[in-house]
C-alpha cells in the first residue's frame, strides 16, 4: 500500500527552517524538513552513558519487572507496553516521532506497519492533519496560536482524545518565542470549545524554565492541563534523566509525556555514541521513566531512517527503521524493553 496523494501533500505542507539560539545551554541549528522535524538540543555534559547522580535513580527503576500494563495515558492504537518486555511499561508507552522528508524514503505505509509490528503504539508529527495510511494512532499537534481555530474545529468535529498544544514555543521555531502567560489565551479558546479532549502542555525545549509556572498561574488553564509534554536531547544520559525528574518534582500530580527524545539530533551536537551506547542510553531512560510511575508515553525521535552523521551512519544513530522501511537493531531493542 502506498500513501495517497493527499497524504503526501500533508507530509510536504510544513517545510521551513529554524535557527537555534544560544541561551544558558548550547544549542544547534535545526532544519525542519517537510511535515516533521527534529528539534533536538544539546544540554552539554560528557558523552556516554555512565556516571553517578541522576543515573542512580535508574537502578531502582530497572528493578521494575515486566508483565502486564501499568500507569495511565491511554489511547493511541494499542500495544506499546504491557507485554513481555524487560520493563513493566504502561499501555501505549512506546511511541515515535516522525521527522524526515518522506520524498527521500520509500514505503511510508510499510514503515509504519514495521513500527507497529514491533510494539509501537502511536506517533506524532508536526501537524493536525491526518495521514490515512497511519490509521488513528496519531497525537495531533497544534503548532502555535495561529492554528487555534483550526484546532477548535478539529476537536469539535471529531473524537480527539488528546491534543498537543504548541511545539517548543520557548525555542523560536517559525515564530518569535513566547512566554507562558502569552499562551493562556489560546488555551482558553480551546477550553471554551467544551469538548472532552485533554490538552497537553506546550512541548518545551527548556522545561526547566518558568514557562509552565506562568502558564499555570491561570487557574482555569492549570486545571485543564493534566499532562505535561517535554522534549529531551543530549548524549549525557544523566542530564536527560535529571531533566525529566526536575519536571516531575516541580509539578506533582500531573502525568508526563516525553514527546520528543533521543541522544542527539544532528552532527552539530557532536554525539559520539556507538550503536551499543545508544541502546544503553535508551535502556536507562526508559527504565527511569517507567520507574517513576508518572511517565505514560515515550516518543522516540527517529521513526524514519535519519543518521545524523552521514559519513558514519552508525554514529549516534536514533533510526528505528532503515531506508527501505525495515526494522533496525535499535527498533528491535526498543521492543525488547516493553514487549
């Protein structure tokens, strides 16, 4: 089965570029390719997957046995946890993000079937538009406030269990960055639609900032957002874990969806992890997330074939499928973690 013309048009509809800015942490230049994109960021630190500190939490998480589902989150095409994997992942835990120009890769429908066959429950891309070949397992995403009415129309006309609201509004992608209080009007408009859709918080590049504090200062908006979305990148696994833990600690009582994650996004991040180290990185972060009991979904950023160092494709490669849509060793390893 091949993608319809309409689906291909969807994939090609959002071509753009964004230039990373330098803040308190190192950043990179990120090129958004049609429909999907990487939005990785480098948080510094020593490359590798060993160390102390936050990684100590992994030990306790790794003790969680497999077998049966757990946790919340719901939705998303079935599978993706609760099977015979290494960890007792919540139902729907195993998710993916698509990022590349589909014109460069064949058989996207078959690629999605490969992912599903290996336990992936659902996907997200940088669109609210549907991709029929991918079924109903999509997390639609409202990129910014200019799409608010489109989002209202969607949630009022269809059954949309969850909606991502804003993609890295703190990172100046496509539009000027905004602060948390500036996101309040869009959320109020969505809430006023009166649907049962659950709204995710903005997926932040810097969740350690005060963005969510400013957003949650509005009682109505704070009450409506039960799920915090965050993005995590960087080859230092301890820093990745610390970033997730800090959000859990600061906002108790809310569920967590890690809606973009991998150890790197492009060669500019200078990630030097070998394939085995990349698996170790994934293993430790999945173990930690499952062990928290509050992380319900985990969107690995690498659903398609996308080596970040073309000269050395095995270097820090997050790809779950190869160029032709078949499973990579990393996808098989991902499946082994949750079953």
